[in-house]
C-alpha cells in the first residue's frame, strides 16, 4: 500500500472545506447557526417538514490521481465532490447553480481555515453540471447537480 506524502493527508473531509468556502462566498448558510434559505449540509440533503426546501448538500465522491509535470513525477490527488442544490422552482434553482459554479470557479490558490487548520485550495475543476429534474414527492422541488475535482493541500504541513 502506498502512503501519501503528508501534504495530502488533509485533516478534514474535502466536503467540509468546500462547504465552508461556499458559506464564505454567501452561496448558502450554516444550518447550525442560521435559519435563512440555502443551508449547506455535508454528505446528505435532508428532507422533512422542518427542513428548508431551498437547500444545498456537499458530498465527497471518488478522488482521482492526476499526473502533472514535476521533477519527481509525483501524482497529485484531486478529491471528487458532488454538490446537490434543491429549490422550489427551476429558474431559482438554475440561478443558484450558476452562483455556486461562479464561486467554485474563483477557487484559485485561495486559503481557508477550518478548526485552526489552514488549507490552500488550488482549484475546482468541473466535470459536469446539470438539472436532475423535479422530485416525485408532493412538493415537486427541482434538483440540480454539480460534480468536479477539488485540489487542496494542508498549508500547515
């Protein structure tokens, strides 16, 4: 088994780092401290009478190792991320998907601190963004998906 160099052993799941970044960019809010629309959850998009219809989930998916030019030929890990956006209607959901994409596109060597660990977010590379359609339940909400690869390092290492 190959062990990653310390720089790639990040202390927090990539989904938490992306969630914090999206909150910092005013795409959504922390559900534990705000009751505004678009709470951003990690790993699940909850549903229920006490959960907002307008909500976002950030989910970790399969990472990829990408080879980049370097002196030592090292492969770099890019973490798989899926972002689900749920909204009451299609135009509002589409606008929120675009706002989320704009925020993700602005990740270029951006620093973010979570629990006193500073991360350098190198990039978010989109692999797909699409409307998933209308839910089958009584609320008939629209769901959208963004998928991509996230490059981040622990700046404290």
